[in-house]
C-alpha cells in the first residue's frame, strides 16, 4: 500500500436524489492526484492518452480502451502522462441505501479485460447521452441506466472479498485523523511529535503505523501533497517558483527537485517553459 488522504468528491450531478455522483468526460494534461481514499466506488475508462494509476501497491499503465475500478476505501493515485481523456464515474455507497444493503461488502474486479471494458463502456456511453439533467425525462432515463449499469457490475464483476481489503479498511480508519490533519496543514512545518499526538502514540509508533498501512513513510506522504500543490500552482499561476515553493511549505529544494523529477520526469523550470510555448 501507499500514502493516502481522504478526497472530497466534487459532485457534478444531483438529480434531486439523496446522493450525488460525479460523472463526466475529463480532458486534461499532466494532472497529478497523490494517494488518497474515499468512500465511493470509482471507475475510469480511458478514451485517449495514458495514465499511471496505482491502487495500494499495484501499478497500472492505462491506455486507450482500458478500464479500472477502484473499490471503496482503497488507497489510490493517478498521474496523466501528458494529455489524456477519460470517462470518470464516482458513486457514493449511499446511492444503494434501501436498494442493495450488501454494497458495503461488494468488491469488484479491479482491472478489466479489453472485452469487459468494451462491454461496460457501452453502458457509460449511453449514460452520457442522458447526463444533461435539465430535461425531466433525462433524469429518469439516466437513473434507470445508472442502476442497470451497477446491476451488471454486481452480477458479473463481483469478486470474493479477501483479507487485504479488511486490513486496508482498518488501516485507513486507524490513521485517517493524521491524513486529514496533514492534508489541511501541509503548507506549514509539521513535526512528527504533533502528528503522533493526534493518535496519542509515540512518534516512532506513529511512523510504524503509517508505513504499515500506506507502504510509504510519513515524510514521503507529506512531500507528495506538497508536490501536488506546487504543480497545480506552477500550471495555473505566474508566480515565481521561489514564491510557490514557500507557499507550499517546501524548504529543502534539493530533496524536492529529486522527488518532483521522479513524478513528472522534468524540473519545474522546464515544465513552465513548455507551458509557455503551448
């Protein structure tokens, strides 16, 4: 497993129901999402480009025609390899309240075969035709297709739950207060002592727990959040790199550059010059 934080899903479609989902075609360049988790079922279908995707310790290089399912509470991250376009569906478990009470125990196949991806993508394409909820009748059609889609998942793509899933779930709940705190305060100087006090354990024990349940050190996780924030500011603002470094809480430039190049393959200066030429 790897580092993770809790992700707040940006709900795009409401349909006046008791739950909200995110369902859209995403078209982006070099987007990086560090390890995180959420209580949603997430599905990606790649239309164009490539995406480096990780679920716990498992690594996938997704390309056109690939589909992956992230089960609820699973730690995952993604990085677009340049330009990529994909269909993204994120569904909260609450969507099945009063409909399918066993959804909390459902575990879906993670990486689908080409034929399986093609079959399910046809459902997604149908759903996209009716995602515009300004028409009342579209809402009815979309919801019917939505539940039909999950009927296919539940009847054909469930796999037997295993011990790893329960361990992952326990780990997330055990150290999620630390993740929430770091996600909020990563721009500041954070000591192991103050973080360990959140769990009421020693710094050494906190580090062991963090490594056990995320397969990365606390400092590696902290750096990944800072790299992500730095990258977004680098792409979306014209602030000096030195100013962005300071705002993201980065003080050791040498270590930061090494980790940044691991993630993006280039220095911040080169990426900024490339953006200017676009």
